[in-house]
């Protein structure tokens, strides 16, 4: 994937120290068709540009930020990209970032040109994607181990609740195992949720398998519910075939299958089919990265 379109290097002098800063651009675009049950088949297209800013002080302290063009004027306080500072102490990010559990465990593979409603995604309650953004995420890595701690914006409670999360991940080139915990208090003013989630990945030659299991307790339902998901990616030269199955917290069964063929130079042909309880969707088209 070609990420770099333009680079601007700036020498900035501020507060008695010097720092070199770099601004890079990358982009993506797509065009194709999409359709499904109860939806007329239609054209779909999108183009986006992302700005990545980075710098480093004379003392080796790294800092940076990133945002997409439409996020520069986002109405939500957490939609205006993300900012980070890092060093020997670890990395602290704030803004439109994942919560600790999601950063550690992640998602299984999705399918389709448009991700087809992200039907492959498991639910996170402290994910950093509510109106309570920005989220603060701290991470520290040593060897193959990475630990995460996060909290959503406490100023948004009690409408979105106070959400904190923990995560840990052990990853090698061949496999990874991860664990996350989330606690949300006063969601909507009265709902408390505890969620524990585990994940694992393994690569066996041309095949990559991902699996996730989550269990949540809530005072709203006074019961324990669970979710799980699994995906398989098979790669052969320029072709990658992906499939996933999952069950969500509402006991809905979901599955999807798709493929991508790399044309080279950042262009691919991508298509997929996904289903949730008999309601299906499909898409097909071209994906570009710059």
C-alpha cells in the first residue's frame, strides 16, 4: 500500500527546544455497486484523504496526530482525529482512538468493498466511538507483550456513562493471544455493564485464523449474554478469500464471504456477501489506496 503522497519537513523552535516535524498524506477510494434484501441495487463511491503529523524533540520524545479531511471540522468533540505523545514511558493517545479492550483484541476479518455494515464486528462498550469521546488510551510494550488502559471522556456522564477498559496482548509473527475488560457505569443514567473479551490469531502458511469470545453482565437485563466471532483468510498470490461467522449479544447469527484480487499499484477488485438472520447484502467494485 502506498501511503506517501507528499512530505513536508518543518524545523520548529518553541519553548527553548528544537523539534523536526513531518506531515504526510495518504488516501483511499472506492467505486462499485451495492445491494441486498429490501434495498435497490445502487452505485457506491467514496474518496478520503488522511493527514499524518509526526515530530520528535531533541530529547527523543515523539509526538504526532492524525485526522481525515472531513474530521477537521467535525461537530463531535471526539471526531477531530487523534493526538499522541510517546517515549520510554509508553504511548498516550487522545481523541478518536479505540478503547483498551478493543485495541488489544480487535475484530475478526470483514468482507466486501464497503465492509457490508461491519457485520463481522463484535461489540465493545468502551470502544471510544460514542459521543463521550475523546478517549484517552495509554499503551506500553516490552518484547512481545503490550498492555493498554483507557477511559472515555468523564465530562459526558451520565448520558454516555463513565467507561474504563484494560487490555493486554502477547503477539509473535505466528500467533497472538489477547484479553480485554470493560466497565461502563451510568450508561443512560442507570445502566452498568461489565464485559470481558478474549481473542486469538494464528497463521499457518497461507491461512490466517482469528477468533473472539466476549461475555457481558448488565444490571439492566440481570443476565449474562455472550458473543463470538471467527474468521479465516486464505491467500494465494494476488487473491485473498475471506469468510467469517459470528453470533452477537442479541443472539443473531451472522456470516459473510468475500474475496479481493490485488491488481498492483494500490488497486484491487473487491466483493463480498453477508447475511444476518436471513437478511443479506452484497457489493462489488474497485478499491484504491494512495
